[in-house]
C-alpha cells in the first residue's frame, strides 16, 4: 500500500515487534511506523477488543496523517 502511495498502518502484538521491524527494513521501509498491542488477542471478548481499538486510535490516526479526529 505504501509503495502505491496509500498510507498504511500495520498492527502487531508485542511478540511480533522484532519481526515487524525486520520485515519493514527488508522491504525498504526501515522507519515504517506501526502500532503494537498486548498479546494475546484471540481470547479477548468483543468489549476487550473494542477497548484496545479505542486505545490505539490516536496512534493509527497520527500515522495515517489524520490528526485531530480522535
């Protein structure tokens, strides 16, 4: 998406931060910003997922360049 000029954000859980950084570097985006959330996710309730999404929204919007809409 980024190569096509479309802003994108990767979301990963904490155990995958090193892999996320390595992949970004390998694909030519060493400074690629992403959002990291606590692991695990699969066992969360709908309400817990909603809480995590709301907590990461400011970072997602900032990375996408959509500030002021939090």
